[in-house]
């Protein structure tokens, strides 16, 4: 599935530092970063920005579908809203991964266009719904880039 170019110890340390940075930013600004693990997880992929971009695009599409279409048609709030966000993001990620695997034999460049994780788009979309896409994406990318440096 994914090839991580860092050791397990570095990945664990990055996730832990991401949680610390996320907590500090939340305490100072009141903005959440799409869940406490998101900025640490994205920081692992700073060297592969196309994966971050695809994840952000899936997150935004998930946000649009859930808040502009599904929430208007169904009574979604609280836990059910969060579950639908995770599910829609998961469907996008799995569908895209399947398309890449199917077409990857023909076009090797498609293999570079996968997102990060299967639940990250839904988690990020959840915070987009709470504080807006601009605030969420700005805080996530700022924290991930600072964490990676």
C-alpha cells in the first residue's frame, strides 16, 4: 500500500510532536488542526507534497459533499455527521486507490497521486465544517510545515 521512507521511531516521534504542536496551536488560537494527529501525519510527507495535496483535495471534496448535499437531505449532527464524513472520505480514498491500482500498470505517474491515510480526509473535513475550510487548511499546513522543519 504505502511506502514510508522513515523509520518507525521517527514516525512515532513525529506523530507525538504533531499532537504537542496541535495542542499548543489550539490553546493559542482556538483553531483545531483536523484532529490531533493530522499535522504530524502530514509532516511525514512534506518531502512528497503531491500526497498532501491529494489528501487536502479529498478533504475539501468530502466537506462539500457532506455539508452541501448530505446534511441538507438527512438529519446529520454530532456523531452521525462525523461518521458520514469519515465514510465519505474513506470512499474517496479507497475508490481513488483502486483506480490507481487498476490504471497504475498502464500509467506509472498515477502511482504518485495517492492521498495519505484512509481516515484523514474525513477528519480534516470534520474540522472544515466546524471552523471553515480556510482556517482549517491554513492551520494544518502551517503546523505541518513547521513541524517538518
